């Protein structure tokens, strides 16, 4: 396969990855700030621009858009040309896209404390920021990126498409549609529950049709790369791909179970949510089977550990997800910290781990230097894992407990007695019982933040401090067998 | 690997069959889902777009845009409420009561609903009440004197022993009904700023034909005994202000009402602003706006004796943004207009949630208040500014507009059989 010598243009990769790592640290710092200032010492720093409601979207926007989406796009710029055996279609177009990308997304996300929140979840980016049409620029930036990657695939040298490319093509179509729907389409339907429906469609598909295919494309590319072994089953990965394409767009309404949404739509969402088990199990089994017989690599390589732990987190989050859609389970878990735990395990536990693994593999290739410190990478993984346990368990257990408290909130044989009992145990009491869970969440958050500061240091030192090796070692071993 | 055919360098020629099929398959599967889950529902389920009641429509479309709120002077928490009446549009009721009698020239007497009269007589002809005046056409002062004497005589006849019992003679206010100049008017009428008068039985509209579509509804919102709103400007040292004074200057125009120094906002504007504040302050990250079809939700939001109705789709149709919410670390707000209708409670709570609700983790919203940095204000809390009134008006729409105030909104709206579940301890009877 390596009979054609291709020079890959990696500057767009760097321009996406490096800032995204900084924004990950920034976003996690904001998260830790909230863990203290909202939950442990509520409103200690008080005021218009620093209270929870204004700062929370900065955290969410930073870690989803500025870190994860940007890092994933950077990784696309990295592995799509390598899977196609051709340089990026147009590096110049990529520079334009990257410039628009960072200026619009960063300005938009950082403007939330000044009251620019658009008001729909995950679509908080303002339409206008003064004279700057933020949302329009982000759309253009994505469209240029998508065009560039699509044309790279179209002009590829290798005839057969590896599964990662399927996922990439999927995400190019889906992201475009989903992003436009969530950012603009929400205003094109009648006011009220129609808009809520569009919004939840967007919320779910931001995860399901953007982060999932991007993350899985990365995982399917980087695991064989890192472990130096072919993927277990290309066919199984195809089944997973088509199941995702079939299922995800249907399930937005499971975010509003028991709510003011038509019952038949809720039921449809439940049915398709259960279908999600298929793509998940194919991915999880495929990745585990790929590493079968190569578990020594797991011990030796931090990126492989990230990938496989991400895989386990992906399994957990995707067992939770469909079950949370069931009406009876939803009654307990919905609207509690459980949901926050679920969103963190998917975007942090699964897809952030995938992206970190990808960055660890890509950095030595694009900088042509070995990683500054493998030991630091080990610590990065260990601390991330250690931190995620109190963090995520606290949210799950606390959330579940909160849900149980609400469901068994009061007792009584008549409505009046029931209502009276419920008034005696006020809502605030159920919040007060969350305190110790929130302490553990904050501890976990601090550990995770610290771990990723180490990651940023490691990457920074790799880029800047170590001199370029004189010999052009073969840092890139193409082992993706089709 | 085979090199692509040199003669076919175009985009589509380089896309082999598998890639084309991938793209087509993705698009077909995706668009089917879009059609069924995003486009179809609002045609299948009429509650997605149809209003919940005529009251809801009239509150949002008739009442809110024509009701104006401002604080009387800068730094004064007292609110002023003004209705903007339009001829052949706003419905008016001129109703006598124990302490009020109305005199009118002969052609207008038909519009007065007498005390004890069973049917309320509404009209959309623009008329107002004022202190009796004398003019060439009609001497209201004389008519008022006659009426007062008659009424007092009647009272004395009804209470022959009033002197022995040391009863105080009632004070009877007498107002004159008149037709003002122009096609619109700015008036005061009894209101708390959030709830409107509603009538759906024992009334008739005296217009020859229905002037507006909403006049044909099975119930209407009306203005009760309107009087012209006038202001007197005041200057006290460097404090500039104004106050309501029925001998003051009339309001010239809507522009005059909305501009400095009066600075009125319509309730529609305030609700829209409140929705914007709800969005940018991120209220919706901690509070939900949906009473779910679950016992814990309908009881928590219900009254002492009835569960609240679960939220239905049509409650939200007048909101540009709807915040159903995904998480509760603050209580649900979908029925807050019923549960916490007090402006004072919300004022104290926004100023310091931790004081108002022990154990709350809600941040203080002091930017909803004009603070006095030297701490010399007479108010213990800050003076609410328009942001407070906006968020308050927005919150007061929650749960209050589903059905008219004359119909108890919980009755017959317990789809999950809350009482049966509680009383049967989980067994839902058929």
C-alpha cells in the first residue's frame, strides 16, 4: 500500500489540534469552577457575569465545540488523507476554514457571560455578536471543512474505502444537516412544542450523528494504527454504521419522556432507542476483538489504554442511553444529575478519550518527533481514570438517589395527605441531600483537570522543546489492512 | 491498488458505486426520519399548534400588547399600569356598585350596567368615566347631585334608625360616562398587572355587529370602569419624576407613553424581554418548564386539594423559545404563576434566594435591581428595574393562561388518575 510516496500537508491538523487542547483545559477549568461556585459554595463569586446560568454554557461550549468537535475535525484532516492516499484536497481552503472556525466558535462561546445565549441547548451560539454573524460564520467554516474532506475522499488513490471513511462521509452529511436544523431550522417551525422537538432532535444528533461517527471513525482508524493490527471485522463495522444511520434520527423525543410531547412520538423514540444496542455492540465487540492477542500493547501504550477505556465508557453510556429512554427508568433518572453523568461519560469518557488517543498517535507523526514523555502520558491516563470514578459515580448515584427521592417523595392515603407530606419534604431537601455527592464530583473534576494540564504540558513540550530528530524515522506505520 | 482512469477525473467519476450508495442510503434513511419525527407531528397532533383556550389567545393577542407598565419615578418601586384602549377594539364594562354610581347623557345610559343587574353590558365603543363636568350638551354635575340625593334618601329610608345606631352615611362616588375625542385612549382600571377580567356568561356586547373576531368567542377579556390616565410632572431638587394625577396632563400618544420620562413598556414587550432574560441568564439549566405526567410532578405543582394538569403542547405556542428543560436543581416552573403569584415574593427571592428559600443554591440576581451604592435607599432590597418586571411577567404566564380564570384548570384534567393512584396505592381503577 505504501508504494506511492505521498507528502501529507499537516499544518491544518496542527491548527485545529493545538488550540483545541488549550480549550479543553479551559473548558474543564470552567467546569471545576462551577463544581465549587455553584454546588459546594453556591454563589460565592456572585454577580451578573459569573453566576452559574451565564457560565455553564461556556463550559459546555468549550468542551463540546472548542475542544471535542475541533479536535475531531483536526483528526479528520489527519487521517482522511492518509486513508485516501492523497494529500488534503486544498490546504489553502483548510486555512480559510480554520481561521473562520476559531474566530467564530471561540468568540461565540466566550461571549455567553455577556448575555448572548441563543436559548436552545447545545445551540447557544448567538446569531449576531455586534456586527459579526457568528452562527453564519460557523456554518461557513463547517461547510468549507466538509467540502475539503469530501473532495479528498472523492479524489482518493485507494479505491476501497475503509470503514472510517464511511463514518466520515456520514458525519459530513449529518453534521451539515443537524447543525443547520438546530441553529436555524428551530426558527422555521411553529412556536412551541414543534421547536422543542426540533431542538431535541438537534441535541441528540449532535452527540449521535456528529460526535459518535467522528469518534468511531477515529477509533477505527487509530486502534489498528496504535496496536499495529488489522481491524477484526470490516463487515461488523459496516453493520454498526448502517444501524447508526438507520436509528439515530428517530430518537430526539426521548429527551422529553412523560413531557408535553405526543405519546406516539415518545413511543417511537423509545423503540428506536432500544435499537441503538446494535451499533454499540458491533463497535465495542469489534474494537475488543481487534485487540485480542495484543493486550500487551494495552499495558505498554497510554493511547491504547485511552482508546480501550473510551470503548468501555462508550459501552456503558450506550447501555444507559437506551435504558434511560424506557418510561419507568426515565421516571427515576430524568431531570436528575444522572443525566449530567450520562452526558459526561459519553462526551468526556468515550469521545474525549478517543480523541486523546488519536492526538497521541498523530502528534509524533505531524511534528516528526517522538512524544516528550511517555511516563507523563501514563500519568495522564491514570489520573483521568482515577478522577472519572468519583466524578461519574457521584453523578450517577446522586442522580439516581435524587430521582428515587422525588418518585417516593411523599406518602399518604389521600391526595390531601400526600400533598401535605410532599410540602413538608420540600424540593430543597432533595437538593440538600446531593451535597456529599457534589463534593466527590468536585474532587473528581479537580483530578481530571490536573490530568489534562499534564497532557497539555506533554504536547507543548513535544512541539516546542525537543529538537527535531535529524533522522527521518519511520514514525508512521500503515497497518490498516482492508 | 488500481490508479483511477485517467480519462475520468470528475467528481462523480471518482466516486465509485459503494460511495454513491453510501451517500444515497444515508440521505434516504435520514430524510424518512425527518419527515416522520420533525415534519409530520404538527399535522397529526392538533394540540401542537391549536390554542388551549380563547382566554389564552386573548391574553397574548389582545390584552398583553395593549397593557403598559412603568415605575412612577426613577428609583420608586411603585408600579403604574395603563391600558391602551382602541375604539371598536377593546371591550369595556361600566358597572355600578355599592359605592359607585354612573351618570351619563341620555344616548349613553344604555351602556351602564346597574348595580344588581344580572347581565353585564359590554361595548367596544370608546367611552370613559370621569368626575362629572358641566357642558352645553349635558350637565353632569347637576345630574350627579340629583343621583346622590336620591341614593342617600333611599339609604335613609332603608335604615330608618341610622341616627340611633350611629351609622355613618355611605360615601357614594359618582362618575360621568362620556365619549372622549380620538380613536384611542390611555386609561387606568383595577388590575394587579398580571390577571385580566374575563367573562363568559351573563353578558352581552351592545355593538350592532361584532367589531373584532375575538368578540365572537364564547368569552371575552374586558376593561372594568376605565378612567383617563393623566400625569403630573414633579421636580424635587435634582430628582425628576412624574406621578399619576387625574388633574394632570393627558397622555398625547403611544409615543409619549413609551418615551422618556414616562418609559412605559407593554406587557407583551416585557414578556418577550423576560423570555430573552430567561434564555441569557440560563434559568433553564436548573429549572424545567414542564409538569410531567407523573404523580410526583402533578402533586408538587398542584394545590392542597387538586393535582395540577400535566403540561400540554399548546401551552407553549406563544413562546419564541420554549424551555422544557433537562434537569432540576431548582423546582419546576411550569405552574409558578399559580403557585407563587406574588410580585413581592419574587422581588425578595431574586434579591437573595438563599435568604428567601433556606438551602437554595440559586445565585442572586441583583442586576434585576437598581442598587443604591451608598446604601441609603429606603428599600431594604434594591429597587426592581425593568428586568425584574420582565422576568416576573414572563414567569406569571406559566400555568395561568391554560384555561380562563372562571374555569378551574385542574378539573377534569387529571389524565394520569393521580388521586386514584394515591388512594388505591398504585392500583389504577378502570
